[in-house]
């Protein structure tokens, strides 16, 4: 059974990678997609593609680090489609560095997007879901939220935060309000992340690791599985990784 048909779904970080693949998958299941991201050009390309295929999709240029912009995003979704049923909290930033590098700008950027951005989006959609007495929030996590690498301390910390936050939300929002909260934890995914690593040696290692990476579409199928469940079922966490990934 398709439980996603005509549901209003906000996908953050939707202009590329896992977000774009997830928006496409949800649209194919009949969801009303609100694609949100900072990259206006990327959103235009995605939404044009979906609309030309006969799917319902609109774009909303949003910086998730701004509480005002995420509030506007949620209101726009409700005004456009009449409800806010699902949030896919996907906008994220993954940067690697050694502690001795003191890459404080990268540290704060990851905290702003991966933690504060998630909290802003949650705060924006929750009033609508509580009033509806139903809703789903899927927080995109990572295998880095389950184990820590030496050069990924801050990134892993943000994803451990997502794990803790989601479990707390499940126990309160799920039990008391019927709002289901899940995580999907991808392993190595080919989203172009290796090209964003600035340190030459780290970039070389990242590109080698990326050779075993799986596609964003592989993660989007996991997202569909987690969300396309009856109201009394919550998929707590799915870890999706390449077969040849050894961590």
C-alpha cells in the first residue's frame, strides 16, 4: 500500500545528491514535494524536471541555518498544499580535518547546518504536525553517527547529536502525539563530497574511498521504506552502506 500519496513532504538540501534523489522518489509515489535548499538554480532544474513528468513539486529557497527562513518554508508548504505531513531533514555539511589543524570555521559551519539547521526545520514543522495529530520527521544521519573516525570528530559529533535527538523525539512525539521520527544512516555515498575536501592528502584518501561509494538513489529507496509505513509503525533507524565498506 502507498501511504505517501498526496502527503506534503518538505525535503531540505533538495537541490542535489541524496536530497534530489529523495525528492524524485517521493514525487514518484504521489507525494506533494516541497524542495528546499539554498541553491536556487539547482532547485529550478529539479522542480522543472518533476513538473514536466506530471508530478507535484514546488521549490522554496531556504537557508536552514536561519530560523526565519525555515518558518517561512513550513508556512509555504502549508499554504501551497494545505498540510505539512513529512519533513526529510537532509541538508548537511561534511568536512574533514585533524584536530591540530584548528579548522574552527569548518567546525562551526557543521554545527550550524547539521545541528541548528535540523532544529530550525523541526521547530518550523512541529506546530503543524501537532495540530494535525500526525506527521513524520526523518532526520538524515550517517554511519558517522554510530562510530567515529580520527579526522571526522566534529562531523561525527553532529551526527551523534542527531541520534540522541531523534531517540528523544521518538519517545515524546511518537508516544504522546503520534508523530513518527526516524533516521537513515548512509555510509559512503557518491555525492561529490570528496571534491570538497581541502587538504591534498585527505582529498586523495577521500577519492580512493569514494571508489566504493553507492548512489544517492540507493539511499532514497531506504527513505521511501522508512516513510511508507502504516501509522502504527515507526522505522527507527536504517544503516545503508556499500557492500565493500569495512567500517
